């Protein structure tokens, strides 16, 4: 009995307190993790698409957490050929080279065509109509100079800690870059 | 767990000696610890897994995988780029490895030599790909032409290097201008014709490099519509009829010019169909067979096709199945036997195509494709 009384009782109040503190510590860690996963920020970095890697899979239009995707088409006019038959603007084999809806490639009519001088035309993006599907980018990359590209608009992006598009991006083209480096623009390929 | 099975200690009192309660003494069960160290950790892991699974389930319910885009948002030109096999009247007859890292232009030389411009040199190869010489250039070569006598004219960015038949350097021409980007050279009648994509013109030059004039600038007097060069692909070749053929890619046509700059005729049309030139600006390269037939090369959907001397579509030399699905621009050359040499930048090699021995009749398939 003497020996028993000297052995720490396994069910003592100290054990109870120790187990309780452990449990609270784990709860606290979980809470911190949860908070970081939903509210955290990764410093002065922003999500951007690398235009050289992007394959225009269409997921930017569907997987952004915003109702209207933060991904839009951008156009580097320095690379553009100002083509009369722009394959980003016109359907393959259009009926005519005019702005008739039946001739336009963009389903939402987000590309504007303006005559500059014969034989050059300027193409600009109506951002309010663009859904970021990348259909025009494919047409431009396949046959033209590749001057159009998809990019995450910083004024629209919510800067989620985990970008929902980056998670599903098949080419891993989306990553965080220092804010002072954005935007990533298309360069001459 | 072994402790539990052996019964050497009480499950409710870990670490307590098994014989502690021997002799009929009752084990101390007051304030028992409910879990062992092992069980505590197992429980923690299970709890974490349950919490993680719950979070995942909650997220899936809250953010279900969105539906993919409908077909109207998908860019698909496969029905245009597919080529009827009956239209292909040429077959591969070999591949010549160049040994260059970057290849830009190809030309056929005398004695069955194949010259390839790339890196900062011109590789002189035999039919089997054996290197018979290498001419180091003062800058990366972008185009080249071989004179009937064997002289070699190499186009750098803004000037032309001239070499003798043995490869010796004879002269380096003056710069043609700060915006000049030479993309093709032809030799005829002792003169040079150089396509300048930067200036959107064709320079008529003496072999010494001295300028004689410009060809193709928009003018009602010469009937020239002006060159539309959206990208740095601007090719030309001298035809057996003595007219200089110049590709006007933005207008999807091949134009014929007199040496004085007068445009005589043009043919070609924009179309995704097989008899037209696809995309915004094609063809990117041409070559002319000894009989005056035209070989054309298109980028985007790689197609090498044959047209007769009047510009009527005749057949396909090679399509994406033979060349690859990439959209690279492939330079062309033809040798004295009528073999078609296609420079293939992705593989840094020259693909050789010859006519099939028994060309199938195109018949209705041809008509249907048109």
C-alpha cells in the first residue's frame, strides 16, 4: 500500500489537466490553421498567368471563385499584325470580313475591330464582355502572332490564398509572383 | 496492444505491474486514465482525419466542380485541317539531320548538296546528311540562295554575305537599313532580289550589294497592291518564266513582278479549305519546281501543297500527319530532280518528299474537298 501511494495515480488531477491542455493546444493549432487557410495572405505577391505556359484550356472561365472570372484577355499591340483577316476575331472561313455576328469568333462579342488604314485593323478587348474562355487567344496563337493572351486582372482578383483556377490549371501556368513584377505580358515568341 | 492481449497490465492503468494486485489485492481503479499513450495518438489521428474529411466534404458541397465550357467557347478547326489522304501525292523519302541547334532556311546546291542556314553558320550537307562543309557567318543567317554557278548568298538581318562556290567569303554588303529584316533571297540574271519584312519591300540589288531599286511598294503605276507582312515571313523565288514570284502573306496571294517592279499577275485566296491559304497570313514559304509548279508552305496548320504554274491547286505534299501538329513555319527548296526539301525546325532536320510512284486518282474526293 505504501508503494501504491508513492506511485503517481494515472487518473490524477494532474493527468486530467495535462490531457486537457493537450486537447486545447490541438484545437488552437487547428483554429490557427483554419484561419490561415481562409484568411491568410502571401505577402506582397499576386496571382498571375504565365502566358508562355498557358494552354487556354477554358478553366479560367469556369473555376474562378468570382461569378465573373478575374481572368480576361489582354492584347499586346506591339506584337499584333493588325491583320485584316484576324483569326482571333473571325470564325474559321468567315462568310465575309466584316463585323457581322455570324463572322465573329467570340461568343460574347468582346473583341472590337476598328479600321486604321488599308490594310490594317486594330483589335481591342471589351473587358466587360470577356469571360476569359481563351477562344480568341487560341485562334491568335495558332495562326497569328500570338499577341492575345489570358491574364488575371489585379483589380478583379480577390487574391485568394489558394487560387481555385491554379488548383485545376493543367499546365501549372498560374503562380504567385511579386506584386511589383505584375503584369506578366506576352512577349515576342 | 500487446499489453492488452497478454493481460500483463490493466488496460485501465497503463504501466502498472501485473502483479500489483496479486494476492487478492484489488487494483487501484480510482481516477483511472481513460486512454493509453498509443490510443491517445490513434484517436487524434482519427479525429484529424474526420475533421479533414468533413472540411473537404463541406468545400465540395459549397464549391461543386463547375460545368465545362460549352462547345461554342472551344476553338476547334480540326474539320478544316484534316486532309483527305487521297489528296496526298507525295511520300517521305528520307530525313537529313543538320547538326544545327536552330534552323532557319534551306536551299538546294549543286552536286546534290543541301545547304541549311542556322545558328551562326551555313551547313553544307550531302543527301545522307553527311556534313561536307560549314560556313561560319558574321551574324545569324536568316535566308540563303545559291547561284547557278555555285555562289552562295547568305542573308543576315540587314545585309548579305556573298561567298564563292568554294565557300570563300567574297563580300559583306552594306546595311540595307535600320528596320531591315531579310527573310528571303533569289538570284537571277546576275542580280539579287531580297525580301525585307521590316521594310515590307523587295530590294533589287547588284551582286555587290548596290541597290538598284525597290519592288512591290504600293503604287497604281506599277499595279502593286503593297505587301502585307503581319509576321516575319516573306518569301520570294524566281520562276522559269523570268518573273519574280513574291508571297504577299497578308493578302494570301503570290504575286509576279517584272524586274522593273511592275506587277503582272497574282493568284491565291484566303480559305481554310485545302485549295486556299489558311489563317491570317499564309503561305509563309514557296519554292518553284523546274517545270514551273509552285510548292507552298503554310504555318499554323502545317500544309505543304502543290499548285500548277497558273496557281491551280494540284495536290498535297505533306500535312500535319507527316509534318507534325505544331504550327511552325517550314522553309522549302527543290532540287534538280524535283525532290521537295522541307526544313523542319522542331526536329532541326530536312525532310525529303518525292512523288508517289503510283499516284492515286483524286476524283470525287478532290471535288468534295473543294
